C-alpha cells in the first residue's frame, strides 16, 4: 500500500472522476475511492475535506476538461463563423457523451457548493460568444449564445436520459437543429 504522501489531490480527483464514469456518482464513496488508490480512507482527508468538497473538485475538473475540449476544437476550426460554431457545438456534445455521469453531475447540480466554477464557465463561453457575434451581431450575441447552450445542453440531456426514442439518426438531427438555430440568428434575420 503506498504511503499517503504518494497520493496527491490531482490523482484523487482524477480517480474519483473515473469511478463516477464507471459506476455513477451514487456508488462513489471515500472508502471505495481510497481502496482504488491503494490507501486508507483517512489519507484522503489530507486533500479533500469530505465527499461534498470532492464532488465540487470533480465538477471543476469536468468544467476544465470541457473548456479544454472547446478551446482545442476552436483552435483547429476553420471556415465561416457558422461552420466553426457548428463544430464547437458538436464537440460539446461529444464530450458529454464521452463523460455522461460527470457531465450530468456538473451541469445539472443545484447545490451551490458543488456547481462548476463561474470562471470556468466564462472561459467556455468566450470562443463561442466571439463567433456568435459574427453570426448574430453584437446586440444579440448573448441571447443567441444562451439559446445555443440551451439547445446543446437540452439535446444532450434528453439523449443521455433516453428520452429521444422515436428513431432516426440523432447525430443528423442534432446537426440539423444546430444549423437551423444558427441560421435563424444570422445578421438581419433575427428580431
């Protein structure tokens, strides 16, 4: 069994994130986490105060990973602002599908102490709002961005919870919805 000093906060959070993805948040306990790290549960308290603070750290980690994904996609995207936004929205959806349990935990959490860091969420929005301004104009960019985020988040949650059951190609349906939404905000067309 490793010495507790060989376990750091980052490895604890990463392992908790992994366990949440494998088994769901309801099955996460500090004793199970400690066992997966080959340490005794009291060793974790040097790095996290309790399960609530651990979940807050996991939510921050999820937010950071989503922001990194969006920024990486933004740095690689070319084409019109609408095409770039479409790629970013697809990237967001892929992230949520790749990490469904941690995504739902982070972005449906009503506990203020466990919500994602506001700074992280702002960093997530910056590349999107810059592009949205090019599509909708500066006077409508915030409203258009909020609607785009609601579209992606709502679609993803419906998918993750098995609510879109009437058949069809959900990937194509998502793309169609995103493109129609963005076209509706093109400068001069929104009111």
